[in-house]
C-alpha cells in the first residue's frame, strides 16, 4: 500500500486553477519526483498536500484523509515540508532552527541523537550552529531547511525545488545529500524544475504540465524518453 | 538559571541583592533628591514598564504589530472603575477586580486576534489601530441611553487599593515615618512589575516562546513544523492584553479618576516607541525604553522654569519641545542604533551581521567551489 495517495487533487487561487485534478502515489521508502516547467503546478501540489492552499480531492496519508486538516496537524502526522525559498527562521541560530524542527517531539534522547546525526550529515551546519540562520549562504540555508525537516523524523519528506537559486556545484552537493537521505530509508517526494538531476536520484517520476500529469513511470525510462528529453532535458 | 546569568552577569546573587536594595530605597532617594512629585513619576514609570512588557509579547516575541494596545489598558481601567467606585455603588476589593480586569482584557485580546489571523504587517497595524480607537470612542459615548462610562467626563472617586485594611490612597505612618500614597503605590507597582518580568522571562524561554519566534520569522515554515499558528497567535494577543489590563486596573486605582482621554492613539504609539527605542524582544531593553520615555518628558518640564529664570518668560513651550526632541531621538536611533539601545541577542547579531554580507558572498563563492 502506498504511503501517500492522491486522487483528483485540485488547487485553485481565486479563479486560477493551478492543479487540475491529478492522481499520484508515493510508496513507503520511495523517492518520487514531480518534474515540470515553471508554473506547471508542482509547488501548488505540495501546498495542497500540506494544507497550505485550499485543495479539493482526496489526499490519503497512511490511510488517513488529510483533506481540510490544518497544516500543523498534517505536520504532526509525519509529513515534513521543505518549502520553496527554504523558509528558514533567519533571526534564530542554526541550532535553534534545528530545535524548532523537533517542535512536536518530546523524546529528548531521540531528538539529541537526531541532532548529532544531522550535524554528521551536514558538517557545515555543525561549524555554524551558533550563527544566525539568515547569515548563512544559500546552499547552507538549503541544508539547514532539509536538516530541520528531518529533525521531526518525518515519514514523508516533501522537498520543493531544493536546487533553486544555488550555484551548480552546491546543487550537486544538495542532491548527493538527498540521495543519501533516501538510502537511509526516508520516503521523499521531490518537486524539481531541474529534471536531469531529479530523474537521476529518483526511482519514479511524474511529469506535470499546466496543472495536469502528462507522463509517469520509472525515472530511468523517463530519462531516456524522447519526449521528455526534448522538453526538459535540453536535447 | 540560564536566563538569570544572561541578565545578571557572573555573580547573579550579588547583583540581585544590590538591585533589590536599590529598588527598595529608590523612592526615598528620588523623593529626597527631586521632591515627592518625582515619586509619582516613578509610579508611572512602573506602569509603562508593565505596558511595554505586555506589548513586547505581541510585537517583540510574536512579531504582530499592534497599534491599538492601549485599548486593553483602558478595558482594565474601566473594569476597575465599574467594580470599585460609586458609579454603580460597587466596591469590590482590588484582589478580585485586578484579575477580572486582566481577564477581560485578555478576552478582548482574543476577540481582536481572531478576525485578524490572516493579516500581517501594515494591514494588521491598521486594524489594531482601528480597534484601539473603537474602544476609546465607545468609552467616550457610552453615557447614554445607559450611563456605563460617564462619557468624556470620565469616572471619578475610584477606590484606592486597600491591603489588609490599609488604604494605599492615604499616607501611612509606620515607626514614626510617614509614607505618602505615591510611595505605597510604588511598592505595589514594583511587585506587579517584578511578577510580569518573571512571567515574560519564563515565556520567552518556553516552548510557547520558541513557537512565537518561529511564527515571527516565517509563518508557513512554522506551521510546517507542527506549530498551531492560530492558537499561538491568539495566545500572544491574549497574554499581551492581560498585562495591559492589569496595568489599567492599577492605573485606575492609583489615579482615582479615568477618562477616555487617557487612552488615545498617542499612548499606543508611545508604548510601541518604548519597545523600539529600548530594544524589541529584549526585556532589559524594553524596561530601559519605558524608563527613558517616561522620565525624559518629565525632566524637560524644567526647561520652562529655566527659561523663566534666565529669560524672564517662556520662549519655547517645553511641551512642544518634547515632541520635537522625541522625533529627533527616534530618527537618531534609527540611524545609529537601529536594533535599539539594548538589543535582543538576535537583533544585535542581525544588525552587526551587515558586514557579514560580504562574508556571505564569500561563503557563496566557497559553495560554488566546494
């Protein structure tokens, strides 16, 4: 059974229909990506799942309906969102940001263990733990946002454009980390414009276009699909 | 304990004892040195410290710009007058009325917070400003058809606080000393202020305090961390309003008279200025701001006397000068100490991190190469 199952999800802002009724699944332990051009409705899909927009349709997480639940309740069920633009708490320190990630948890020992793990995964954050998060570089902020989301020990990690606005080499580093997190067994739904990278780390992929899913399949198949190559991979 | 060290330095116990001794003898020093009218100023300083600490929860901790804060002060004051004055013939004791006033104000805090949950920044400021004015205008006009507030004339002969049969409204003779009413109220206000300082400190370091900080920084991310942003916001409004209501009740008992005039927009702005000047989000800073902005205008009154003594007549009305200097001081602050006189740890680092921008660019380069 899939961990996240979305049926007929629609998201609209005012009169503008950003997501026009899409279906997709994410199984436990999978890394699935949602690729597509700017404005295809990828971020809106994540917002719909997370209760940040007003979605229509059915979103099932581990058999539970998320529809109409407020965002914080959805987060408490084990979904963690790394929002577009990272959404770090700029005037709190790196350590305080990570601490906020564990807000809903009260197992002190487990939180401490996860904190050490986060610093292991991102040594740069350990170096800068006392620094204000707003003074970090873009790449470090992205690392912090991912590390913070992991502090909640999520069952599903939602990543919204982790490569956005980062230098190419930094993007590579972030993707290495994402792959490493996936290898540890964390289920990930990745939204990304950079189809090349996203397909390389994912097992399965969905292609979105103007609010609808147009293609889906194994990431390796899509990466060699001539249509995808022409539209998203610059061939 | 960490908080204690943060504020009191390496030898907290010694600092604390010295500070306590200073606060206890302060009215006598001030009374002897500057006259008893200054003890009254001291009382007002403490009331404003209470107000500023309350508003600091809303603005400094949770980052919600509230320009109608004085309405909660008014609600506390009016409730005190309703329940302890000849207006309705009720004379309940202060220990019953003060908590009721604080609770009423807290309730109105939620009432103001609920419809403004989706508003932020300037929009929130406008709505709260309107709320403050609505309360004042109500107080001004609710003398007909049923005389609730006695309109612009205000309410008079409000009972002074009375503890164990000793009224704080009259001088008290103890061991041959005569303690005027203003001295007695000083100690009451001091006790209330210390209580509120302790609560504010504990709140800041609590789970709620962290949730407020997250809310202030990024609402979407805060919700994604599992913080119930609606409840946390309402709690900030309610806590801030509660402190305001408490201060209002104390004010009514102290003055014995209240009218809508005491609760105009200017007062809201003044309290906000205290926070900004002192250092938003930092308790010692907020206290310093409240002290300065209460004491300086009083001190400027002497300029009138000075002019009369030297020039024979008053050339510049000190009241006008007050506003001018106030404006100059705020502009100077924004230029030279934008984070406030005693900035909070975060704001201090944020502003000193300006040169960190260069460092960050460096870091970005490093990212690119790494």
